């Protein structure tokens, strides 16, 4: 009888336990810029970049709409990967729509032209209204329910391999470097976002040689489930050494109709071992059908319109995840990795 009572009490306790919550990631269409919203199981939010300035607050409006859809009333952490207009330009307009608690960046801009100074000064004005965090490789961003590790910042990268990584990388033997990049792209804050066994990587617009430092001569990163395509699919980033080393299952490209989505970058991803699917925010007009994914996996097909369709990834605690296309209501489930 006593054993039966214990079992009944255990079952009753289990019945009132809250269900495990999911991680949601929204890929917001900012027309070739970046704005990626993470909503942790804890309810805390992290936004990577804010899209463009101007356009009648188009991008800030789309971010605010995604936040409302996700039940988010404030941005707990805003990561500004670097100070180019398609990444940092929307900060003032977004701050007018949603409170931003913590601003995360790599420090001062390395570009000195007038527009670069205007963008940076506007950012510093608004970041002063919250808590500004200037991060370095190896730092973590303390969003509850996720493990967010800074991989790159201010041109530097992690010195030690992440747990489970560190193996010699045979892909480095044929890897070729390119000309040195002294722009803000090479300063990008890159992060690895982990939720249980699920791992996603976002390197902003980090360029070719800096990618090389992360995976050569040893693979400091390991593998990922989701590759948020670097630099909108520009040929300046997304080297085979990086992408094929990451061995992603799914790639999502935040390209515009006529920005990013280069055939070279797309083919590198498409040929990556173990890749299951590429999803895109836009059909890349100049790349041709052979360098675009199937229409089913593209959020915006009309290059002249301003549809603003989005892609959402829902990750469950067991590492399984589902990708959803708001344009056609198509979704595809991916089982936990074996």
C-alpha cells in the first residue's frame, strides 16, 4: 500500500510539472541585412542585428512584429555584430519601438568615413541608455536557458577549441587565403548558440581569412546543426574550409533578392557533407535556378515586392527542430542528431 501511495504521489507531481519549453529563432526579412531573434525557453530574448535605417522604419517594424508574435516585450540582449548600415542602422528606430536592456558589441568602429562615424555615433547614443557590453572571444552572453559563446570579436578569435573540438583539420591543406580585410566585416562578433545538444552558429559578416583562423590548422568549433549563412551568402565569406568543417545539417541564408546569395557561396553550402536543406529569405535573382534552393524553402519569391515573409526555427529540448516558412506555411521537421 505504501509503495502504491508513493507511485500515486509521484504521478500527481509529474502531472503538475510545467512542460519543457522550446527555443524559437525568427529570421526576419530586412531585405538583405540581418535581424535574427532568439527567444529562449526562459522567455528572455536575444536579437542579432537590426537591419537598415530609413525605409519608414520598415525593419524596426518587422522586428517588433516578430517580437509580438513571439510574446516578447523587450530585447534583453542586442548583439551588434559590426557597424555596417544593414546590421546597425536600425538601432535608433528599434529603440523607439521596444526597450533594449543590454547592447553587445566589439568596441569602437575601425572605419573612419563620414557615414561610418554617423552610424557608430548613433549606436553609442542609444547604447548609453542601456547596459553596453564590449565582448571578446571566449566571453559568454548570460541569456537564461541558452549557452551563448563569443567566438570572434574585434578581429580576434578564440584561442582554445570548444569542448569536443580541437582535432587537426585535413581541409586546411587545400585552403587558400585572400587579401587582408580591414573593414568592419572582419571585426564581426561571432557566436555559437547552444540549447541542449542543438548548436547554431552566427558569424555576422566575418570574412574569409578570419573564418580560416577558426578552423585551421585545428577545428576549434566542432560541428553544428544550423549554419546561419555568413555575410548573406556573399562570396567574400563562407569558405569551404569553414562550411564543410562545420558539417551543418541545415543552412539558413538571410540574403536579399539582389544582395548576397552568390553562386559561389551557395554551391559551397550545397556541397557540404551531410547537409539536408538550404532555406533562404529571398530568391537570389542573379544566381539562377541552379544556385537557389527549391521555391518551397524560400520565404520571398517576388524580387520587386516588399512582402516581408519570415522563417522560424523551433528547437525542442531533445535537439529536434522544425523550420517553418511563413509564405507558404510549409514546415519540415528534423530529428535529433544520432
